[in-house]
């Protein structure tokens, strides 16, 4: 299982509630069509978390490209929303052990509650520090 995290361009708070929930439903539908096993998805105004199980012919990069590309295309051209969505080019992806999977699912399910106490920037800096990214 891979934990993906990516943000909106310049961390703009584009994913307001009415947009976010419809976008996540679209991402779920697209993943199913593309035979991407999407275990969880949620996020907040400026970022998305998801858990994906890669198929034998899938790569971390290709799955991120498919999900991010199709979702921004749909949001900007097919959804009817007046807002524009752009994703940052970068994303975070780490493997998740089976023993940590349920805790991660709970964390992802509770993004709205979590981000009342901590911004995405604070969370991002913790990820960078805990995983030794530069």
C-alpha cells in the first residue's frame, strides 16, 4: 500500500467542501476505470491524501500522473465549477506496512478534524523531518 499526498498549486485553498467531495467521488470513479485500487481518499482545502495498492503493472509515478491529471482536467473542463484547479507537480508517496494501515485509514478519514489543529504546512514539515526528506 502506498500513501500518496499532494497539494494544490501554491497550496491555494481550492478544495472547498462542495468541490472536494465531488472531486473525490470523481477520483474514485476514475481509479476504478483505470484498475487502480484506491483504498482511501480524503483531504482538506489545499491537499489530498490517499492509499493505493499498486497493481503489478503500475508504478508510483504513473498512478500519480493518472489520478492528478484526470482529476484536474475533469474539475476544470467537465465539472461545471467556476473555480480552477491546478496541482503542484510534486507529491509525497511512501509505502505503508500492514500494521500501520488502520491508523493511516483513521487519520485520512479524519482530515477535517485534524486540520482544525494543524495546517498542511506544519504537517508537511513533520513528514519531511520524520522521513528524512530534503
